[in-house]
C-alpha cells in the first residue's frame, strides 16, 4: 500500500507515495521548509483521504504552528475541532537507558520529566483517540541534543523502532548534521530520506529536493527544484544543482 503526500510534483518521484507504515526522514537546513512539508503531508491526508493525523512538536508551540500555517490558508484549528488533527507539544525528552517513567504515573507533580517511553505512549494514546494514520515528529534533532553523544545511536534506534510499531506512516524532521559530524545517524535507521537543499546563485536563494533513499521504492535519483508558495510546497521537475 502507498500513502500519497499530495504535495504537487513529489509523489511521482516515489512511485505514488510512501510505503505504508514506514518512517521517513525529512532533513534540511534552517528555513528549508521541513515543517511545511510535514504539515502539508498531514493537511492533504486529512483533506483528500480523510486520514486523521498527529503533529508532535518538540520546538514550536502549537499556537505558533497554527499561526504560521495560516499563510498557506491551512485552517489547522478547524481540523483540531473536528477531531481530525492533534497537535502535541512536548518538552525535550530526557533519555534514561534503564528506567522510564510511566505516562500513567499517579504522581501529581508538575515537574515530572518527559521520557522517550512516555512520549511514545502519549502518541499512541492520541492516535487511538482519533484513528490517526499519519504522524509527523518535528524535530528529532531535539532528541539528539538531550542525549549523551555516546548514547545517540542507541537513543535514535530505540525511538525509531518504537515508531515503526505504530500503525501509521511517519515523517520525522531533522537539521542537517554539523560540518564536524561525519554522518547523521538517523539517515541510516529510517526507511527513507528526503533532503531539502537551500543554496544561493547570484545572491538569490534557491531550493532543491533530493530523495537520498527510499527502501522498496524505485525512486527518482535526480535533484529537482522546489518552491514554497502561498499554497505550500511545489516540486518542479528538472535538474537542480545545490
């Protein structure tokens, strides 16, 4: 089964859409449009296919997310009221290798810390409540910041493994790795990687999209231009050079 994004020009690059229940990484620098890509994927899923969605933000507040998406005329507040969309805001989770705090803890303390396990439980609970089939995590970089560098691979592997157990097709966003890093560990662990490039030519900002990998899919291997318009992201086929 395929899950179409309905982002203009994208699905034809991946044989009609993502493989159902896969975890896909959308990576790029600041301002590349990662959040827009994720929200557009959810919005189109609700609007075209009646597939409810969950948006987990580890950085922006829900109110700011709703406000920012008005520029595309996406009424997220209406979708929330119709119980077709849930926006979950979570503090940056701490990582405990051997112990997790239960989301059902009887503690009434307001200072309880969010762990990876409580985060997954909350996502699963919200998904069950509205029958969500699409999930966006924005951004996984926050999880890496909260972990000891030695534990990063173990942390990200565990988190992605838990996401794969959920009955939904998931997009996770991340910042491009720092130049001092040899690789971004999450790129090796997910089923697919979509990279959003930004670069300047003659002082003008340009954008290009590349499918680095998509397991089980004969994906397009060229780099194409994309634009962020008043209606969201649009991919224009044609070779681009970041």
